[in-house]
C-alpha cells in the first residue's frame, strides 16, 4: 500500500513542482516523497521511476496529441533520425523516470543514514 501511495504522491508532487520549477524538479519531488515515506532503497527507486515515468508520459502525450504531433515529428527526425513521435515520448519518459528514481533513491538512503546515525 505504501508503494502505491508513494507512486501517486511522487507524480502529484512532481506535477506541482513542475508548474513553477525547471524540469529537474522531479528529482526533488522523488527525494521529498521517499524521505517522508520511508521505503527500502530499491522500492523507493522503482516508485520514483514509475511515478515520474507515468507523469511525463501522460503530459507529453497529451501535449503532443493536442498539436497533432507536429513538434514531436520534427524533433524525432532531429534526434532519432526516424519519424516516430511515440518513441520520442517513450525516451523522454524514461529520462524523467530515471531522474525521479534517482532522487527517490537519494531520499531513501539519506533517511536510512539519518535513522542509523541517531
């Protein structure tokens, strides 16, 4: 149950932070949630990864569909050398997921270090 709550909270805090902060704020969101709700480091990483992966996947897909994938087609041709906007969305989501997962891992490890030091 804590795992699912952690995924949901990571996505929610990442969305809220993303309204006002730069793209890398998803690492801060993962860190904050995993520091608040302690989990084992691997579970925290996976929860942070899944939460941000789903958030970025949904946000980029919604924005890309709303403009008929015009920008995604052009950027995928520049970066991937293929006209595949969905692959670009997947790669973007994976990058965001790793960023959120590493932030969550750091939060979990810092919480563990803090509790063992006391």
